[in-house]
């Protein structure tokens, strides 16, 4: 049925736009009442007086006293204007009040009564009895709902009649292209929502439960709220749509008992749902256990006996005109208001004046805030009429004023928008968008019956300011006030390396990420930083930053010690070389082959020179030089040891057969060394083509804030070297074993064997350790230690033992010489 009404009034508006020249309208028989008090200039009024009735045009029941109060506030305002003669001293204002019956189609039909030339006597047909009775008005006040205001405004647009609303908040009405003649003394609902959010933010109540009904107005209100920037500050813990099947009692109990749930209940609903909430609170004895907040409908409900004590409402700024309360209390069955007597007769069984006045005094002693809005709208229209007449009809009379106004009706809306009217304590005006720039008040339901609504805060629309009128009364509430601000108990401020562990939708605890993780920018989870990066706080956020790499420097104590040992080894090699060179004619030195010894000493020096290169800042060139020196020195050492072992073996074996020893001279040794140098360089060059030797930055352990800059030694760089050296060592061991039967006075082979065995043990221990280490810097340190031990081992077993023998032989020969002389 509602859908049919919507379609009907849209078709009606379309027909009016196409055929406004139709002079009269025939409609189904109207059963509504009219409240008429004619003046020189008349104002139309459209209000929903009676309840909705699907079976006929209008219902018979007036459900509450509020519609009566609204009609009386307009009549009271016009009577005051006419009697005071300050606004329009030369003429009187009258009114025609109609009933929209809570239907969009009826609202459109009632607006049709006020369009120009809608019922001219020249067009009347005596055979038709259902003409729509029309009235000549210059402006219309109404309606009391956005749903009925929109069709009425569209119909009035066809006649360019301005519509002054007092309780229409739908944002669509502020669209000037669709409603050019619409004005309102109430700002659009988005302003009221903004004011509510501003107050909640002022009180730091960011943790909300949202309760709403299933009406189209509430749904639209929620959509508008979600679009606001201020709304992003809030966290809606639970959003509940109350339908006819919703158990509101259980809903209230859930919020009261749930410790982690918000205690702030933001309500957007119509009166029936508000009544169900009130009944549930009373049934569960939950008064003071939840803080209820709402907009204008909630504020109106707060003023009723069912209003929840301590609750808070946001409403437009309003005041009760002086004398209006007394006027309402003196209403009785003699009133010309056609809806007053039927209300009291059918609903309250009151027929006489005494009963009616007693009931009004007991139940409606304080007029509604809506009365001030209708009063203000009436005064706005009256002031605009006076201004418009002074501009376009400066010599008007009571007889021609209305016709003059209608002839200049096109510019009347603009005149209304230029009106500035003194309100309660300040001037107010209709702005260019068509609504009143005024303020909102925050009310609290008091425990005192004489003052049910107590204003505590005012919020200005114009400058978005907030002023405190009084403190909230917390005597009703039974919870700790700090839990209204969830940052005190369930919204902790997490550190940069902590994420939110959700307890409920808006409550969380802080849990720390691992050392190598940062809090994700997209969602509240920990995510691991990439390799070589580590979380760091920047401007309160966790950001992965590059870890500066570590490498050995010469000023490092360990590096300095190892380099010092290498330099000492080089000095020892040079001293040994000088001793060998100076005593090269001595039989002990000459027996060791001076050429072979010089090659071995040179190899040791090359190995020692590799140590400081390994321990400097790694570069591509430094890595290649260090690897070449390391490999070449070790290979030449082991190769010369094998040559020496083979040479000793051949000398003693061939001497028994009186054969000449070939390939044992210095020339052969030089060819082998040079040849190996060429092969070593060629092998490294080819390997580097397929496996480039570069520097790399590595992070040995992902959970440790530590990276290393080192040479990227691959298996292809070291594995052939290890295999070749093991081959040389095994061959040396084999020939050392074969020379174990040499004469007892030839002890050098034993020292060679000891050197080979020690070196073999060293490399057997070194290789697994090197391959299994994670840290490249540790590998470099191990490699340097292996080089030092390997070179020093050779010097001790090969050269130091020979020098000891040389010293012993020299001392022994001197002793024998002295004995012979003596």
C-alpha cells in the first residue's frame, strides 16, 4: 500500500507539471477536517493530525496531543502578530490547516489545495460534487515528517508557492535543483548527526553500540553518518537493527552483562521502537546501567513519562514563547480546533472543559520543543510577507495585498532567505541553502519532574563551536564513568612494535611482534621484515629499515691480533731466508735444496700476505686477490712438500741401483711452480666467468639484527682447491710412509711426515667447520686461522728443525775441532 502511495504522488506531480492549466481537480471524496481562520493574507498549513488508515483517505483517530499543540502554536503566533501590529500593522494574517493523514498522497493533495487557480468559480460544474476545495495562500508551513514534506514541496513547486518546514531533516530536501522553493527552520539531519558526533568526541565516548529501526529514514541516516569524516574516530562495537521480531529485553540484558561491550547506546529510531526500549529497561531494572543517547526523536521521547532517566538527547535549539504554555492549558471543548475534542473524547474519555483542562495540565504542562519550531516558522513567514510587500507593493492595502504577493510569488522564496529574525538570545536567518542557521542543544533527562529536560551543552551550526551550559548529572548511573572512554580499559595505545589482539570488535590488547617483525600497515598483524631489514620506529610507526652491514676492520682487536701474527710470520720467513742465504754453503743447509726452500718461504709469505686482505673491507678486487693468494700459497707449499718427499725417496732408492736421478734440479722445480701459477690463474679466471666472485651482504639469522659484508665464496671457488690439496697431502703421506726405512741419521723425513700429518689433521677439521658455519665473518676468521696455522706449521717442522740441526752441527764440529787441537 505504501508503495502504491509513492507511485501515486509521483504520477500526480508529473501530471501537474504537464497540465497546470487545468483549472479544477476532481478527487475522491475527502473525509479530512480543516481548521480555517481567514485573514487579509492567508498561510497554508499541512500537518499529520490523524493516524494512517489504509481503507480510506484519512483515519479518525488523533493518536497524541502533539499535533494539537503544533496547530495551536501556529494559531497562537498569528494571533500575537495580528494583535501586536508590529510586523504587519495594516493587515491581518489568517491560516488554513489541513491534515496529511501520515500519507504521501494525501500530503500532495493537500498541497494541491494551495496552488494558484486550482478552483476558480468560472470552471465549476454543478454536476460534480467532489471538487477539491482550494484556498488562496502565499506560503505553506509543514509538514511534520520528511516523507510527507517531499511530495508536498514538489506539488507546491508547480505553483512556485514557498514551503517552510519545521521538522524535515532529509538531506534530499536541501537539493535546490529539486526543491527551489523549500525552506526549513530545521537544518538537515547531517548537521544534527555532526553535532552528535562532535559531542561524543568532546566527551571522548568513541566506543558505541548503535541501535536503529528498519525505517527508510533511519537507514538513510546511517548512510549519511558513515560518510562523515568524524565518524572514522568512532568504533561501533555492535550495530543492531530492531525489527518486529527482535527481543529487545534480551538485547538490553546482553549489553548490561557484557563487560567488554560499550555502555554508550546511540539510538536512531521512531517512537514505537523507543517505547520498546524503555519498557525493556524498566523490565530488566537497567536504569543507570547503560548511557542512552539519541537525536531529535529520542529527545522528544525523553520529555514523555516513559523517558529514560539520565539519558541524553541532541535537539535543535528551541524555546517556548511567553504565554504559550498558558494558552495550551486553557484549551477546552469550545476550541475551534476540529481535532481537539475528538482526541479527548475517543482516547481519554473527556468531553467537558474541566476534564480537558485538567488532563492537559497534568500531562502537557511543558509544551514540546516542536512548538517553538512551528512558532518560529510562522514568524519567519510573517516577516517575509512584510518585507516582500515593502519591496514590491509599497502602497498595498488589506484588499490587494494577497493578490500583489501572488503576482510576485516568483521572488518570494528569495525574500524569505533574506530574513533575519531574533531568536531566544541571538539572531537567526535562513541561509542560501534554505535552512535555518541556528544551534543544537544537548539535553539530559533529569530526575526532577518539574524540569524533565535539562540543557547541558550548546553546539553552533554556523561556527561549529561547543559551549557547556552545565555538567552532566551522574547520580542515576551505576557504572564507573571511566569505562565510557574505552581507552582507559580496552583500547590501549600499542607501541610501534605491538599489534592489536582483538577481544571484541572495538576492544583489544597489545601483543608484541617478534624482533624481526613489524606491524602491518594494512591490517593489525605482524609481518616479517625482508632479509637485510629490521623494524624501527619512525614517527610512531613500525618501518623496516636497512641494516648497516658488519665486516672486519684492521682496528678490530681480533683482526689486529691476527694481522700481527701474520706480520710476525713474514718477518720470521725473511730471517730464515737470510740465514739460509748466508749459510747456503753449509752441508745441512745445502742438503735441504736452497731453491726448494726459497720457494716454500715465498709461499709462506704469500699466505701471510693474504691475512690482512681477508680482514679488510671486502671488495670484488680484494676478494679475488685474497682467494688467489690463499689457494696458490697452499698449493705451492703442498706441491713442494710432495716434490721433497718424492725426491728423498728417489735418492735413496736409486742410489742402491747406481742410477742417475733425473727431474730433481732447480730448473724442474721452477717449471712446476710457474706452470702451477698459470694453471691456478686460468682455473680461477674460468671459474669466475661462470661463478662471479663478488661481495655480498647476508643476514646469518633472521631474528638477529645483524648483517655481514663478505666475499661470496661459492663451492666452485673452494671445492677444486680442497680436492687438489687433499690429493697432494695424501700423496705426501704415502711417500713419507715409504721413506720410514731410511738411515737413522737422516731424520728430515720424519719431520716432513709430522708436518704432513699435522696439516692433514688441520684440514680435516677445517673443512667441515667451514662448510657448516652460518656466519660468513666467522668463515673468514676460520680461514685466516687455518692459513696462519698451516704456514706456521711448515715453518716449525721444515725450517726451524733444520736451523736447529744446523746450529747443533756447527756447535758439534767446533767441539771436535777444539778437542783435536788439544
